[in-house]
């Protein structure tokens, strides 16, 4: 029964794996609810900042912020948002594939790219492909903190203001529902006046600025970009937990199927051994 003993060992191993994946599924489900609540609570702020920014862009057309001006540089900037941990299905693969497609399109035009990597998986991928990583942040945990994101992202914002890069793109996973997440490449800079005014509504606004219009608009546009980045990280974290829950549920179900198949093989092997022993006993009795 050496074969039977070996099969029992495999069954025990798969059962232990099933316990682990089941526990990870339950943890991810708990974290998913908190991440979704955090993501949804951040959306009103991002939307309100966008409305105010659109209103200000219409109210003071004589002043143009550097974020709204196009640069002629041959380098693009990317903020790539991934996870710190794996075991979340194809979430990171889809985001990194979207970034790779954009990078290939740039290289085909003779342009280059600078990358801000948010998340350990993206940071490792950028180092493997030899991308120019100007800053990175890892170990965000389960809760995104804006103060950790401002520094790395500001590197690209300053580079755009100085005219060193011609655009800044945000690559992340947008949360649609628990079963579906979508990799998105969104242009951050230059800001489109039409896009801002889409959120401003049809009314004309007039403001009294203190101390002056450039100071207020400069600060607000920086806050607007930071709000977009924070919202992207919050969406990515909600997508991560949803994808991990689904992946661990699939792994748990697959482990159950493997256990059933191994038990069937074990029972067949055991039955074959019993039949063989009975045949030997009958043959021995007949010979006597």
C-alpha cells in the first residue's frame, strides 16, 4: 500500500492548502469592504475639487497654469500603481501590460519615459525591464496615506513644470464591481480645459481671490492632481482585495476538486489491493 500512503499524503497536503486559501479568502473579503468604503468616501472630495477647478478655469481665463500648457519635450512621465503583494489574479499583469503597450508606442516614436512606481510589484517589474524609475513608494499597507504619495508624485509634477517631460499619465486599476476591475491609462498632465469644464456645469462663476488668482489656482491645481492620484490608489486597493478574494475562492474550489479526485484514486487503489489479496487467498485455498 505504498501508493495508497503516498496518495493520503497528497490529500493531506491539498487539504492544508485549502485551509490557507479559505482563510485568505475570508480576510480579503473583510478588507474588501473597508477598501470599497474608503474608495467611495474619497470620490465626493475628488469630484468637488474637479468642479471647483473647472469653475476657476472659466472664471479666470487670463491666467494659464503651467499644468495646462503643453511642453515640447520628448519624454513622458508615468505614475504606475500596483500592489505590494501578489495572489490577486491578473490584476498587476493587466496594469503592467497596459503600461508596456504605452511604453512600446513611445519608443516607436523615439521618445522615452520616466516612471514613478507605487507598489512593490510595479517597482520590481520596472527594474527588470530597465525602465527609468525616478521615485517609488512601497509598503502602503491597507490604507493609502496622501503624505506618502505627495513626495514621489511631485518629482514628475516638478519635471513637467520645468519642461523636462511633455505629459504625465496615471496607470492604475479602476474598480467597477467585485467581479470586474479594469486597467486604465489616464492623462494627468497637461490638464484639458474642456475636461475640467465638463465638471464645472453650465454656469459662469466669479471669485474674489486672496491673495491673488495665480496663488489660489496654483495651489488648487496641485491639490487636484494629488486628489486624482489618491483616488487611483484607493481604487487600486479596492480592486486588489476584490481580485484576491475571487482568486482565493477559485483556489479553494480547485483544491476541493483535487481532493475529490485524489480520494477517488485512493479508493480505487485500495479496492484493487483488497481484490488482489482476496484472489491470492482463494488461489491458495484451491491449491491446498
